[in-house]
C-alpha cells in the first residue's frame, strides 16, 4: 500500500520541480527580452519530439499489429509451443497494455533524443548559401554544413525505427507461432511471417541504399588520406564503390519486396548474401587495393591535388587565407643609431596581468569579501590628453559575505553586488615598482573616470558571488564609508617614474627594502580573505558602512506569492517564502555570469573564455566575444576547440562548444560582439561579421534578436578587441597551414609549434599577449595580439605573428606574420629564458634576491619587433617573503634580449642601455683592472665616472636626435659630435 503512495509522491515532486524550472526559465527569458528564443527552441523541440515519437510509434506499432494479426490459427504441437503457451496465457489478457507501454516507451525515448537535435533542424530549414561550391560535387558549402548533417540524423532515426520494428515483429511472431525454432516440416516461418519480415528487410536495405548515396557526399570529411577531406582513393575508388553499392542495395530491396509474391526464404537470403558480398568486395577490398598498390607508392604525386584542396579550404574556414606573410631577415646586432632611434617612443606593457592581480588584490581589495580575477584584462583608455594607453582593468567583484557571517540572509539579500572598476596604466610604475592606478578606491576616482565621465559603479552581474540574490528587500551592503581614508597611499599617474638611464642600472631593490615597503602597505590593505582593522565596526557602528536599495530593472520581479513559491521550489529554499522583507516589489537576480547569460539568450553561439569589463556610456559593461562554429566545412581540417584554447592562463574547462560533439570544429567566425550590463543585466547581441552565412542562418531562425552593427556606440567600439580564443585557434591552424604548397606540406619540414611558456612551471603553450607594437612596414603603432612560433622539434624562433586589435583601424583583424630565415638562428622564448638564467650579469642581480627570503616572479616574456630584429622583454617582480599580510610583487628589474645578447636593468631604458653596452664590449684579450672601492659619486661630466659620462653622452644623443627632426641641417653636426663622444667614452671604458 505504501509503494503506490510513495511513487505518487515522487511523481508529484518531480512534476513540481519540472514545472518550476520551466516557468522560471520563461520568466527569465521574458525579463531579458528574449522570449522568442525560449519559444522558438521550445516549439522546435516539441515539433521534433512529436515527429520522431509519431514515426517510431507508427512503424513499430504497425509492425507489432501486423505480426499479431498474421499469427497462425493452428500451431504445431511440440515442446517449444507448449512452453510458449504459458507465456501467451499470461500476456494475452494484458496484451493491449503491453502494446501501448512498449510503443509509448519507444516513442518517448525517440522523441526525447530527437528534440536534442533542434539546432540541426533549424539550420536545415533556414540554411543560407555560402556562395562557394566544393570542387568535387559542385555543391554549395551550405549543403555540407546544414543539409547533410540533418539528413544523416533523419536516416539514423529511420534506421532505428525499422530495426526496432523488425525485432518486435520477430518477437511477436515467435510468441504466437509465426516463427519457429523447432519444426519437423522444415518451415521455420509461416508465409505471412516471411512476407512481413521481408518487407521490413526491404525497407532496411532501401535505407541502406540511401545511406550509401549520402556517404558519397560525406567523403569530403574523410580521414583516409594524407590530409582531411576526400583523397585520391576516396575520389577514384570509394566514390565509385558507393555508387555501385547504392545500385546493388536498390536491387536487393526490390528482391525483398518481391518476396511478397514468392513467399519463400530463398529470395531474401540470396539478396542478403549479395548485399554482404558486394559490401565486402566493392566497399572494402577495392578501395584497399587502390590505396595499397596504387596510392601508397606514389602518395605525394597522387595526393597533391587533394592536399591543395585541404590547404585552401582550411585557410578559408579559419579565416587565415588573407594573412600577410613577410620574410623578415631579423638583425641580431644593434648599432648606436639604432638604439637611439628605436628607444625613443618605444613603450612596452611591462605590467603582467597575471602578476599584478596580486597587487590589485592587496591595494584595492578594500575588504576581504571583494575579489579580483587571477588574470586581469588589457584594454585601452584615453588619458587626459586623449592618447590611448594600454590599461590593466578589473572589476571589484563581491565574492560573498565574511566567512563568519556567511548565512543565507547575508549571502543572498545583503551582500548582493561588487563595487567599481579598478584600472592601472600598463606601461607605468611608481618609484617602488607598484602599478600606477588610473581608477581606484571606493567610491571610484581617478583619471579614467575624469576622462570617460561618471558611471554606475555597482556590479550585480559578474563572475563571482552567489548564484542568485534578491534585491529591493533587505538593505544591501554598498561599501565601507572609511575606504577612502584606508587607501590614501595609492600610486597614481602623478607618481609615475619617467624611466631614464641611471648610473647604476643593475642595482636591484634588496629584499629588506621590499619587505619594509610592503610592511608599510600592510597598514593600508587587508590580506586576502581577511578583514581590515576597521572591519569590526560593521557590527558595532552601522554609520561606517553605506547601504543601498537596487533601483534597476534587472532580474525577475516576485510579483506574487506564487512567484515566490516557484523560486522556493527551484532553489529548494523555504527562506524565500519565510523572509518578510521579500515583497511584491522585490526582484530575484540569477544567471549572473555574463558568459552564462549570453549562452542562454543565444544557444547557437560559442562564447569566448575571456569576457572583460569596460566603462561604456555611463555603465560598466561586460564585453563578450561570441563565435559561430561548425564541424561541417568540407576539406577543412578539424581541431579540438578546448585543446586549442588551452594555455598558461586557461585550462579550457570553461569552454562550452554548443552542439559540437567532442568539441570538434573546422569553421569559426567572431560573428557576434555581446554586451552585458553589470548593473541591470541587459544583454545585447551585435552582428559583428554580418557576412557570415552561419550567423545569417541563425538570424533567420531567431529573427530580431541580433542588433545591427551600426547600432554600436562609438564609445563601445573603442573597447572592442580581437578575441583571445579565436586567435588561439588560428595560431594552432597556422602552425601547419602557413605552408601553401602541397609538396612542402607533404614533407612537413617547415611545420611549426607554439612554444611552451618558459616563465611558467607547466608544459602548456605560451599565451598570446596584448601589447601595442610597431609592426615593420607600418607607419603607426597598433594595439595587437601577438604570439611566436618555433620549428617543430627545435627551440629557435621561426616566426612572429600579430593581429591588429584596434577596432577603429582599417586593418582590424588582419593577421600579419614575420617569417624568419631558416639559415639564421634567432633565439626562441625558451632559449632566451635560458640565456637570462645563465647570464653572469643577470645572475649577479638575481642571486642576492633568490638567496634571501624574497620571492622573484618572472613576468610575461613579451616579443616585439625592434630595430630590424625582435626584442624580448621580461619584467621581474620581487615580493617580500615570509607570507607578509600585505606582500605583493613589485616590479624591480627588466630583462631584455636581442639576438643572442641579454641584459638586465632597473627599467626598460636601463636594460636597453646595458644591452647596447654589452654588444659593444671590448675584445676578450683586453684585461680588466681589479675593481677598487669607488669614491663618492663625482659630478656629471667630470670624466672620473665613465658610466656617468656614457649616460650624459646618451642623453645628449637623444636630445640631438629630437632636434634633428625639427631642423635636420642644424642638428646633424651636433648629433655626430654626440655619437663620437659616446664612442670615446666606450673606448676609455674598454681600455680601463
């Protein structure tokens, strides 16, 4: 008696949970204005469910019905039938119930499976032509991307229905004597059973004929040959074999149907034998003979046309066909004039987003419950003069209430939002090595807000915090009123140190100094996960904290008691019903992660793993790059998306590649730029690549959800950038597909690989870096995303690749490749890192730090074109040991490498000066005199200090160079004199 009651209760609870999730999903889509997405997906799923369930029920049900109707009236009397009589007597009284249960279960399973293929169906019915035909069949690419996959799915369901119908027919015929295992007359099946089963086998073979014919088009995805796509054997053997098998299958199907007239077993058995024999001989043996005896001995010559197809279509599919390749005979030596000319105006983003995150955390966390990501983002903002500068940015997000106050009320109703942007100039530091902030503190202030204007600083939608919060209920914690006083010593642009060549460029801050400085910072910022000294006032003095009530339209309004019941069921939380502060005006905010929101309103898109915040039009906006992807582009090589985007900064686990089994893709476009308002959660999708056929297909399927590109504001466009994951996928493809000749591709001698990150402790690839670079041949610097390549199996540099990331540039998205000569050995990232570690001058600086309790952190190893070669720049951070409460990395040294020479300095000009000095060092036979204790520093220009004299000469050269630009004729003579003075000072040093 209890079992039916328990089962009823379980069914009711499951139904309530299902209904609650369904209704809350609808409410969510309605709140963000994307109800059409919810309804389109719902009706498409329902249509496919009904269609698949109906087809399965009709085919299987009809088969069972005819098998029962064709049962023999008189069954032979033998032991087999006597044993079956007991089953028949048990089943017959309930046969209709068993019939409907069996048919219904199969229909439900089939419908549920079919509903998951709704994306393929929508692409099939809304497909837009690519305007490009494949070279083998002359079919538009849209057939292979949209039509072919759905036809394969359709055939699969029909196969399953016919096979299940055949199995069901055999079972029924056997139970009722139509099919017998024991029979003295030799007739194993009645004529009616033979006819029934022959028809089902005929349908199966007819479907097989259709499958063979469709397989011909599937050859464009073949993996048989040297490259992906149809190979020589596929075109000249397999294609012919599939055509023959199609004809044979149709003949065999006709023979099976003819058995309706013959009613014996010989015809279907002969047809089945012919089908199997032809499949083995024609479908397997013939192609294998061609491959082994014709292709393999002549593979390069025969496969060349198909390798060319693979190269052409792969480059098109990944949008690398228009990449500009430049032979770059990189110089490995610097002259004096090169240094003077190139050092001027050369700025490098030394602030490493993965290292200064700790600095942000300590200096701008304010309270222990605020959080910054482990890897910050690089954007560009104008300074007070309107010049765009590389800027490290992050949002001060709310991780949750303090650990000792982490109850339901605090987590979901009080601590609801983060507060403010934090930004620092990427190329500036203060005298202590700290980043120079352009936006800081609570409430936020700094040059950034002065330039872009006031903005809403509250962050209700972000990547941290509770899965849902309820606003307009309890008073929400806003920010500490004393935060400004606690963070008065924040380095700003006024504190930035103008890097100059100093007399002692190799002098590093000793660990004791670093510890003392950071100890002072301990009074300014609390440790991560801890509360500052004023935190006790939260419980005792409410006046020290600011509170706020949400005034936006984000979230779903809990307009009735029924709404609160729905969300109480959804989150299995009775407090939603019991809290008296939650009223009809309250709103529940959920799906707060910007990636989740974009994926939900656009389930056909693949989102980039690196959303980034920007201040746009008075709001903090999350900018999310989104891709249209496919695995159905003919001849294009497939790669694993997750594996391609995995590097030091990401493990790829956050990737959600929709509707692509195994994450395999062979077509990708950054077709959509999406924004998510951090205050009210508004999601806007902008068509960035409006010519993309895949995007056009989805826009036909979901009309009016994607906004035209022209609707973007100028301020938003300023903050767009080339996406990380797309660049990683393209660089993965470019490793091999920079080779465009079939013969060279077949040999593979020129294939590259992405070097492992030499500054990390893992074997993951080096991440691409955002920096402003002056690409050779270009007039102006450009904000770019860069990466390097090394030859396969070697460590020297093979190529440097960059993509223009400035959305206002005509060259935005243009891939540019500097290919280095194979005869010249240029150090790769790993070799440069080894040279840094082995260089005596570098070791002299690092050894005291490493032997102390200070922690030395190597920043990003940047590579950039410089003086006709390639310059490596790596910042070094020093962090006081002992796990100090406010210990964070300070940028103390910069290492540079050019050619085979490396150097270190306290800043970039120092390091470049030392690099130049090392390059012009005296010959080995010149002996150095023993170093004596240096007297007091003489005045500049006295001649007693060669380093100072060299510095003065360099400064004189820089001034002369600047004047030469204004008045070349007047300054030429002075420039020559300055260069001669430099040479004289260096000769004097060499003689000492």
